[in-house]
C-alpha cells in the first residue's frame, strides 16, 4: 500500500462551504438550490388538499341525499 495521495478522496465534489445555523436546521431557503417547499409549507398544502376533498365529498353526499328525498317524496 502506498502512503501517497492515490486513495485520498478529500476535495472530491467541490469546495466546502460554511453553513450558518439556520441553513443547518433547514431554514432560510430563500435561495433554494434544490427547489421545493419547506416541510411546513408541504404540510399546509397537504392539509388544504385534504380539507378540500372532504368538503367536496360532503357536498356530493348532500346532493345525493336531496335527490333521494325528492324521489321518495314523489313516489308516495
């Protein structure tokens, strides 16, 4: 085995950049290199979508209930 630098992988992948405390904790992503939403924004978006679906289902159920009530009233 050589003691030279042939197996040394230091420096591969670019230069190291110091990160601030906020960046280490996932905050302050205004410059977003990777894009995407923060975890809290993703959670808010998911919650909004779920609430919209739930509301749509309620409205559809109410419409079906009204149709059933109207049909039962005409039949008797």
